[in-house]
C-alpha cells in the first residue's frame, strides 16, 4: 500500500478521530442523513453542469467535484461509524449480492454491447 493510501477501516478510524477531536461529537444519524442528501445534491449540481446541459453559475467549477465526493464519503463514514458498521463489510456484501444477481444480466444486455 502506498504511504498516502487509506483502507476503508483506516478511513473510518481517521474520521472517528477527527469527529472526537475537532468535530466535538457526531451529529445525530438523522442529521447526518440530511447532510448526506445535501452533499449528494451538491455533487449532482456540479455533474449536471459538467456533463449535462446546464451552465455553471459564477463561482462553480468542475474542480470542486473531488471535494463533493470527499464530503459524501466523510458523511457516509460518519453514519457507518455511528451504526457500528464496517464499510469494508458493506462493500463486500454489496459486491457479493451484485455478483449473484447480475453475473449474466449485463453480459446479455444488448444496450451494453
């Protein structure tokens, strides 16, 4: 692993340390859910302007997309930490579910050929 790389478990630990030292405490799960939706909306706005038909407003830039993705990961990590979930376990479960469900589905989709 490169020196600057983070595993999902390390990310969860880093976010928890930040929350407890700088953020004081976690917001409630419902507040974090609302913040997550807000952050996804901010990413959506930039995506619509970068890859869609809308034009940028003054001060907006596609250069902010990585920051918005980071915000989403941060809040999602907060939620996982609050619920005692391992993000590594969550993604493993999703990959297993998608593999079982979609092992042939996408290969036989003419839209993807």
